[in-house]
């Protein structure tokens, strides 16, 4: 099934200064993370960011800080862990139907007005085998649909990065690239954002 912007939420994890100093090609990855955030903003996709304590890994990348952003500082590697601070309270509900009701039983005019559920979580961040993998697995366990943008993720070791992606794929996480995501959200060459998306892709 193709991804749609109307059903997506973006989560950016641990783009922090200490990671950027330790990871290969961190500057290029950070630029791509900025373009991923711009893509989400273009399509009206809600974005959440999360970091580990600054005393451990430094500040969150200024280029990814949004005015009035939904941002947390947590201690578990998984940003979706049930204990401690997590992103779960920031995510838009996957099912926005009124509690105790069956949406299909509502009058048609109310069904049309109902908000689209944003059940697809698009993840990117550092490190692939740490926060990204653990967050994705926790979200899958909690019955979210999860996509990891593999070329906006990194680890100090390519072996760790690849092993994490193998494990994620085996657990039902969708592995996508930035360009795959952009083209799927676009969907049609006649889309009103075609020129803006082309500009993001050509710069990537």
C-alpha cells in the first residue's frame, strides 16, 4: 500500500551535536533531515522531535527546531517506551472516532467530516540500532504502522546500521528512502506541490 501524507506523522530522533561529531557523513545526513522536515511541513504532516539528555549528547540540531514544536527530552532509548517521558502523548490518535461509537454507523455527512486517522509513523534519526530501532519496535507493538527513512538514519558502524534495518524489516517495519516518501506523498505529476518537491529532491 502506498503512503499518503494525510495519514502520516513524522518523528525525528536524537539529531544531537555529539552524534553528529561521531557519525560518518553527518553533515549530509543533517541536510537531508532538514529536507525531510520541510517535506512534512509542505504537506501538513505533523512533526514531533525527541532527544536524549543534552548532558549526554549535546543540543538538538538548531536547523530541526521548530517554533512551538512538539519536542521531548527523555531517558529511555525508545521514544515510545511506556515508562518515563515519551512521544505517545504527542502523537495524534490513530483512531479519532468518538469513544464508544462506530464510525460506520454515523450519518454519511458526519462520516465525511471525520478527520483522517494519522496511523503511519515516519521515523528518522540517529542511531539506527539504538533509538530508531527501539522506538520503531515499540510503536509496532502498540499497533502503529511504522516507516523508517533509511537514508536519514545512521550509526557509527555500517554493520550496526544494516543489522538494525534487517531486524526492523523482519518485524514488519517499512523501509523507505527520502525520495520514495516524497514521490508517494506527491502521488501525481499534476500535484500542486510538484515544483516544490522536485526542488527538494534535486537538492538532496
